[in-house]
C-alpha cells in the first residue's frame, strides 16, 4: 500500500562495495582531499590495521589500536593526541561498531574526514549517531556531521568473523530493519531498504553458518548490513532499541547478542498493532507471524535465545521493566510495565515470543 505522506533526507555517504575494495583505501584518502590517514582499530585487529597502514604508503600517519566498546571518552582523548602528534588529517577506521564509534567521537571534537572499513554488520558506518561513555554514563548524540564520508565495504574482510558473532551481528542489523518498517517517520525508500536488507541477511546467515567464507553469503550479509544501517541512520527506532539499550546498559551485556535475543519478542509484541507493516517480513521468513518466524529462524541457526545465558540476573527482569517504562518514547503500540515484564521474562528464559494481544 502506498504511504500517503512522507519526508526523507538522502544519505550523503559515498559507498564503495566490492571484494578486494580495501585496496582502494589510499585512493579514497585522496578523494577526501587528505594526505595523512591515522588508521583506527581494536587491539584484536592490530594486524589488519597495520597491514592497511602499510598499504597506504605515504598517506599513512600510523595506527591507533585501542578502540574500545562503548567509546570511552578517555580513549578518544588518547586517540586525538596520537592524531595530532602524527600530523594526520583524516582517519580510516577498520573494524566493527566500536572502532567506527571512535572515529565518530574524534570527528565530534575535531571534525576530521572519516573513512570506515566495516568488518561486522553493526551498521554504525552509515549513521549520524555516536554513543560514548564518560564516568559510566553512556550518552547518544545525533548530528549530520558525524556521518562518515566514505565507506569501503569489502566482503573478504568478514570471512574470518567467527560464526557466532556473524549470526548475532547479522541479527543486530535485522533489528534496525524491523524497527524501520514501523517507524513513526518511515518512508517508502527506507521501507524498501529495510525489507531488502533484512531479506539479504536472513538468506545470508544460514549460508555463512554452513560455510564461513561463502563468497555469496558474505557479500549478501554485508549488502544487508549496509541497507539496515542506512535505515537506522535515517528513521527513528522504537521499543526494541530502547529495551536493548536499557538491558545492555544495566547489566553490561554484549550489544549484538542482546539485540539478537530481544528482537523476536519486541517484534511479536509490535506485530499485534501493525500486522500490515510486518507481513512482508513474515513472508520472507515463510511464516504467518514475523515474531514467531524470526524466533524459529534464530533457533535453527543457533543464535542465543536467552538473556539468562548472557549473565543477566533474574532480579533484573523487574528492574529493567521499571527502568524501560520511565522515559517516554514513540512505539507503534502503547504498553505498560506488566507487559514489559512479561516480554523481558520471555526473553530471559528463551521462551517463544507472545503477541500479548
Ligand atoms: P565491536 O566493534 O565491539 O567488535 C567486537 C570484537 O570483534 C572486537 O574485538 C573486534 O575487533 C572484533 N572483530 C570485528 N570484526 C572482526 C572480524 N571480521 N574478524 C574477527 N574479529 C572481528 O562489535 P560491533 O557489534 O560491531 O559493534 C558494537 C558497538 O557498536 C556497540 O558499542 C554499539 O553501541 C555500537 N553501534 C553503534 C551504532 C551507531 O549507529 N552509532 C550502530 C550499531 C552499533
């Protein structure tokens, strides 16, 4: 059905997508009009970062390899010191959402040009959103200038992403698509991208589970991640993202796994209010219900299903429901604390999701 009213701003990031595209990093530094790029990575991806820096030749200003989950401000300050001492004029972040976050946090302070080479499916590289942590408090900033200038998608770099991380990172991306499908400010372009992105990932993940370096699977997953990240950056999210932010922050749970577990439950709950917006996704899943279909899909590919397994305490069900009800935010369906308690409890035990209609 054609949406009768909408507004949208087109995503300004330049996308370079191909196997082997990492070899174009130096060319992209020059496209930015820059001369010296500081390469960013986590400690675990130092080897990849050093090899990238070597390939940049004279355009390399070295490597800063201490990107850290949740973007702590003290790490950003260290990185900026290295950036200034090395006379760099742009950054190239290679890695997942944590490394991309560091590049954005630096840009928030000094406005340098940003190139990102993603190696997970988190999607941060195509959003204007920065989450950073100071004194244990995580804040989120949304500003157009934070959006990276160029993204190099090279599927070959994700061949080594471990199976479990591939699955949870892929489902984290699907979560962006699900909430874009019923977003308050949804638009026809975002809805098409969301459905195409979710479908690409739902087709790719079983393929990757069978063969981690499946060329077609990895290409499709990264393509899906780009689309899902793009809609995260362009329309508002709702209950699912709010719950994951609350639960993940309260109990220090891993980001992608928390999304993977909560998603079928938030989806089933919202599906009751907007079945027509989610029926295309149910079709992709081959099910009458998107929520139940996604839960069955997650079971089949061995995704984590229970928050208890992630280490959340049982007492956390009530405290998370209480906390998540406090700040108001838009959702396609209104809810009360008892419903949130039940939703979180189902996710805690890994039960089949309920619509609670
Ligand atoms: P991550 O970046 O923390 O990576 C997890 C680990 O996997 C790291 O050690 C990393 O080096 C390693 N890794 C990454 N790619 C690899 C590969 N191909 N092979 C082997 N190891 C690899 O995890 P993530 O899930 O990508 O990102 C999570 C973070 O991103 C969270 O802090 C989240 O809040 C943020 N995020 C932000 C946005 C946004 O728009 N601002 C969007 C999504 C996620």
